[in-house]
C-alpha cells in the first residue's frame, strides 16, 4: 500500500480530532457513572437506537453473514440484517428509557 502525502495528513488529522474530542468530553464523563454509561440521560430515542444497533453490529457478524451467503445464497444476509438490525433500531427509537424511577 502506497501512502501519499494527503493520505497521511488525513489520518493524522482524524487522530488529532478524535483525541481532542476525547479530552473535551472527559470532564463530563468522569463526573459520575451515569454520565459515563448513559450520557447523563440526555440522549434522544432515535440516537439511542442508532447507537444500540451500531454496537451490536460487530466484525464477526459481517464474516458470519458472508459465510452464510456463500453456503445458502445472498438472501440470508438480507434476512438477518432486516430482522435484527431494523428491529433493534426501531426498539431503541420507540421504546426509549425515560430515566424516571
């Protein structure tokens, strides 16, 4: 793989941006465990659904779906993605935790 000058600057810029964001959010998340794990309970339902779905789509799922597609056909990947990905997204959107005890 050949790295050109613009490629290196894009990667360095991305790493600097991620480091700056982590330092900026460090104070908020270190205040207590609720801020760290739950975002201070200020996350809207649609964002919670996207976050939950993205957290459950792991690299092993992509290879597993690819293997199932080779063995059974490509329809199986869409069947799994539509059932689980869409269901988790809709569940996160329509059933958000209100934070009230």
